[in-house]
């Protein structure tokens, strides 16, 4: 794949659910961010802070209530859906998979945006891409298994493999480690680093601060104001790991005290939750 340096950008983005007549208040608002190819953005925040909603907005799954999301110089909602899908892959937190499909057939769907509408057959090079994506996600030897035979963690890896087979410029991952044991969590971090080295931009929602510290170039911390609990979430901080994952900011957002220690085997810190703040 020939990658191009471009940017996925949100400007004054606000997102909400419902139509204009029944629209509830904004879930998240006033979001400004830029993700460039070859960069990893990790989105952090407590449950209910709008992280998945934000990811849907970036993935063209939810129209903005205000503001814009653009890819390069184009508003994503002005793009042809095929054009967008060839550049941006989205792996949601959970998805209903076609149970009768094999793993190989599912992963092969990642090639659809690159094919003519009347063609579903894979070329030799596309078959190699699918095989490589499966191997990178630990799915070797599982190609003929039915999707309904997979564990939740295996399904998660299969959907990530489908995104890799898509060969996008950007991959958006909504809690990709949610159903993975610690081995596959670390392997996923290795995959994200590999994607970065290939000049692919990655945005991921990760709850684990230690995984975040291992992989993030930027951290977007979102949360709600304690004084206005029913207000929309907004950006608390955006910057490097050391700039954003500060004790005072984490305490304000998560209401938890943390101890931060240097990692003796690496160049990132270790985050240890200590106590709830009453």
C-alpha cells in the first residue's frame, strides 16, 4: 500500500443522539484534535464520558451536532462512503458478526472497499494481505472456523484483522483490549507500534493507563465537570503522555488517587491506583 501523509481532524466537534425534534443534549462537545498518519492517539476518560461516541463521530458513524470532522481537506460527510472506507477502518467495541461465515471470509471483507462492486474474489496479493492480517492477530490455523465458534477475544482479534486487511491510512479502535487476556493485549500494542512504523495513524480507546503509556504519542483526556454533572463531556487535556497523565488531572477526572513510578525496564511510567477519593 502507498500511504500518504494526511490528517484526520475534528474541529469544534459536538455529538449527540436523536433527530432534530427529539435530540438529547450533547454527549460530548467542543472537541478539537488532529491525528496524522504515523501517530498514535489514545483516548482516555471514565465510563460514560463519551469516548465511544467520539470514536463514532470520527468513524463517520454519527453525524456531528456541530463542528466538523475532516480527512485531509475534505469533510468526511461530503466524501463517498467507499472513498472514506479505503482510508479509514473502524473497529467498534462490539459488533454482530455473521455467525455462518468462516474467519477467513470475515477477514476478507476488509478488501471490499478496494474491489469493484461486482467482484468479491481475492487476487493473489489480496489473499496474501488477508493471510498476513490473520497471522498478525494470532489467527493462524483458524481460517476455516465459523465465527460462532470463536470466543469473545477471538472475535475481537478477527475484527481487528479485518481492519488490517483493509489497508487504511487510519485505524480507529474502540476498546480493542476489552476481551483480550494480557498476552494478546501486549500483542495488540505491538501491532499498533507496527502500524505506526508503517505510517498509519491509530486512534484507540484504552482504559489501562499503563498500556496507554507504552504506545501513545498523544493522549486525549475527556471528562465532565463535577459542578455540572448533566453537561456534555469535553476535552480536559490533550498532549503527550507526561503532559496529560498527571496526578492532579487524573484525580479530577477519575476521582482516584494514583501512584506513578518509573518503569525500571523501560522509558515510561507505571500507574498504580491507590484509593478512591471521597
